C-alpha cells in the first residue's frame, strides 16, 4: 500500500447510552473515539428486497495502518468516511507483513 493513497479521513464512533429516571437506558447518539487517515473504496451497492421494501446496501473497504487501529476498540463501533454516512464494521483483516488493517463495512440507514 502506498501511503500517498491514504487521503480519506476515517472517524470512529461508539454508541453512547445514558440511564433514565425509570431504571432503563436511552440511546444518546454517538461519541467520536478516534480519527485516522486511510484509503477507502466502494465494493458494492446493490438493491435488496427486505420485508416488502426495497433498500440499497452499500459496502466499502477501508485500509488503515495497524498501529492506529490498535487504539480503537472495535466492539459496537461505527465509522464515517470523510464525515458522511455511518458504516458498521463487518469484517477486520490484519496483514502482519505490511502492517495494515482492512475493514469492511455496511452503510447503516
């Protein structure tokens, strides 16, 4: 991987919940965890029929440096590419030879 291709800003977010006055929890949105530089490309963008509705599924592949991803705990995390869209992490592949990590994510609607 050529480091000059890492032009996209990848921001990692974690879901935040807060307790309400009745003993339950409310979803409070997302909190920014870390921002790194990476390379992203679209893998697929197909239309799928689910429950009688037609939805578009976008899949992307993101390549980042391994040591920047070690800071991020990927449990229940999402990421945004250049500030647009919110992608759920589906797959993580580590390459020990090149010291890069490949993430595959699906657009969350």
